[in-house]
């Protein structure tokens, strides 16, 4: 399930950090560019017809809007709703793809999940490198005496 949520984040381009308005505007522009590149790659790899591509985009947009509405819910409720929405989204996507396209779609998701796992591992390694020797905690959590 975490992997499905990760896929959503990648597809939606949701920014998880608070930033200054100017930075946010630049990030939105970069996210839109990245989203377009991902859509083009998806359309090419899946060999989508124009109709399929439009339906795929509509499904993703509806998914983003529904998930956005859940932001006011508790973390537990948001996670549950995200799982439900992921299931809905996957069903909708499967319904517009033929069997070969759906297999390729699953392969693309798996590739993305692998890349994200590698990135998370690199981040963990960098965090470990920054920790002082003998401490199991990041610098910000060390108690000073």
C-alpha cells in the first residue's frame, strides 16, 4: 500500500514541504514540466490512443481532486481514504487498458517503486553519515549536558 501511495505522489506532484510563495511557484512550474514529461513517457510506453490518454489523465485528475479534499481528515482517515482511492484509480486505469498495456503499466509502477526505494536508501545513508559517531540519533535530537 505504501508503494501505491508513493506512485500517487509521483503522479500528482504534490509538494509535501511548506515553502515561500515564490519558491512554491517555481516548484509548481517544475512539477508541471515533470508531470508532462511523465505523461509523454507513459503514453509512449503504453502506446495509448488519444482517447485512452485523455481518460487516463481524467482519472488521475479526479483522483488528485478527491485526495485533496481529504487533507482536512486525520492522518489515519487520510491513509484509509488514500488506500480506497488507490483501489478505485487502479480499477479505472485497468478498465481503459488492454491486457498488454496493463502489464506494461504494472512494470512502469514497479520500476518507479524500485527507483524510489533506492532514493530512500541513499537518503538514509546520507543521514547516517551526518550523525556523530556513537550516537544513534540525529544531531537535532541529541541531549546536551
